[in-house]
C-alpha cells in the first residue's frame, strides 16, 4: 500500500510540474522524504549486479536496481518541480556490492564509513 501511495504522489506532483508550475516547499519535502524512506530501507539482492549506488537524495547509498527506477522518478519530479536541493558535502564512497542478500558498501580495513560524519 505504501508503494502505491508513493507512486500516486509522484504521478500527481509530476502532473503539476509538467505544467511548468513550481511545487510548494511542502510538496518538495514530501517527495524528498519518500526518497529517503526508500534509500534507508533494506535493499535485498541476489548478486553484486543487483546493487548500485544511489544518485539522490543526499550522499550515495547502496540501493537495489529494483528501487533505482523509483528513485529516478522521484528525482525527476523533484527537479521538474523546481525544488531546491540542500548543499551536499559527501565523501567518495567505496563500491557497492551484495553481502549476504543485502546491498552494502565494500569497506576495506581502516576505511571510514562514507555515511558517517
């Protein structure tokens, strides 16, 4: 049900932005919030090919390809709605891979966690 609600929001907001209208700050934050919920969820995988780094929102995070298209749609709506993106100060993350069925960063000994500040 949550996925249906998310896509309904994206479609509705996308229709508004297609008309050239600027989205309200509330609508922009709602889209960005849904995107963060998506990237912060567990991303299951069967192999390394199922995992990619996210491009948005915020700094890169490991996500499954299954969610990559959903995030791309949200980012497109966010961008076309002329929403403003806070400035990011991100480190270059390590590669993303599948570990025990979940997409994660491949951290090497002594390497700093890229999502930690």
